[in-house]
């Protein structure tokens, strides 16, 4: 029997709506691993940084990721948020990050801007600053996609029948509510098992198969029925997270077995890209080569990984059956390849590298890039 996803988004939960979430820990894990990677290379004398600069640089990169990721989501996937305001704090929908919506492509652009400004201000090679972010970024994508899986979001396309590692995501019910409300009738058994749920206003609502079907029948034309269905769906998802057996069993009969696309993307966009970058940067490279390699590899991995993922409900599939994320990746891949060629051909000394014994002569921290390339070993060319 296919497993019904029942993981909680909270690592530690203090109240019904407040706690430490896995998604926040994923961002933190990416920043921490990035910090220690730069610290290790700096102490080995392979960067233009001083040790005391790394914490500030990491903080600025975090701002770039969060700000760029949110703005990128609004521009690429939900532009209506840019002019959406309401009467509740923080008033502007762009700032309501608690309601979700981050774009990895936007996060990349945000970090690029931070590196350019930080490098210019500190008289460093900004491309070298950008190179140093890629390890934290790759591992950040790895942890982030794992958090997507825990949250049950960004789930995959329907899997072939009999796929042993397919997963049924209760969050799929939200897709029905947005795109095909007729499927909501299949949740009568889950509604019967649920019996009651609490609304956002604290009201306890009794529910059974009959009342659920009445709400579904009136879903398209009655705001009250639509609200009851949406709150009922949220209650069913919460019930699975609380390991409610009868509700989970009932949902198993209605949900679709899907690819766990988040895990596939974690492996290819995060872990695989990280390993390949480690291999490329085992020896010093010209500034920008590592960053361009990361951008190109990530876009290739994203194009592949999205073949298993459902597109955003409000966008759907686009030209030639590709998703919005794939088309953005194709555009950024073209830019990344041009960037890589330019970085390889420009006259610049090589920096970084983690393999011991390379013997680089680096400029002092905070100084322009050195003019001396790595020393040649005696007897070798």
C-alpha cells in the first residue's frame, strides 16, 4: 500500500501555529555549511577574506537569499502579490512570507547582487565572493528540498502504477480545490472519519459525509461552503500529521500516488551539484568559473528534476509541456554558459581550491586580486 505522507512541518512545536519549522532549519543549515566552507578556505589562505569578515558576508548573503527569493517568486510566479494590500500586518502581500512563496532563481540573483556590492565596497574581486557562496547554496538547495518534502509541498506528478517508492500527499487536496472541485466528493469518507474540526475563528464544526457533500455541491457559488471545504481540507491534513489512522486510511483511497519529486530534486539540484563543484574546485580556478559552473549545473538539474514535479497550480504547463521553472532555467542556463566562457577566457589569476599543496600566493584580505598565479611544482609543467 502506498504511504500517505504524514510528516509535520514543525521540528519543535510550541503552540498550534507557532514553532521551529524544518523549512527554517533548512535555510539555517545552508548558511551554516556555507559559513564553515568559507572559513576553512580562508584559514587555509585560499581566499581574499579575513576571518572576521566571514560572519558579516554570510549574513548579507542570507538577506540576499531571502529578499531575492521572495521578490523572484512575486515576479516569476505570482505578480499579483506586487499590488495586493489588505488591512492586516504587514499589509503588503509581498512581505507575507509566512504564507509561503520563494523562488530559488530569485535567491540566486539576490546573492549575486550582494556579492557585487560587497566586493566593490571591500575592494575584493566580486566574482571570487560569488564563487565562495556556491557550496552553501548547493547544500542549501539539498536541505531546502528535503524540507519541501517534509512540508508535503511542491509534490510530484502522478507516478506509474505499482511504483514502490511513490507517495500520496494530502496537500494534493488543495490542488483539487483550486482546479477540479468535483474530486472533493471523494473525501466523504475522510470527512466521516474526521467528525469535527475547528475553524480559524475557533468555532467547532461537526462534519459527516452528508454535510461534506452539501458543501462540495455549493462550493462554486457559495462563499461559506467554500470556506468550510478549505478549512476541512486543512483539518484533514493536520489529522494525518497527528497520525489519525481512520482519516489517513480514508484519504489513502482518494489520493493519487505521486513521485516524491522533492527528494529527486534534493539529490540532483543539491547533492549532485555539490559533489561536481567539489571536483571542479579541487584546484584553483579563475574568479567566476565556479559560480558559472554552479549556475549552469543547477539549471540543468532543475530542468531534469521538474520533469517529475507538478507545476504551480496557478500557472500550469506552458509551451511544449514545460513548466515555468524549466523555462526560467533554460534562460539562466544560456546566461550561465556565456558567463562560464567569459570567466575562463578573461586574464585573471586563479583563486581558491581545496586540494592541499597548491601553494597559492594570495593578496592580503580586503585587497584586489593577486597578479601571481599558482606556483609550478619543480620538475613538472
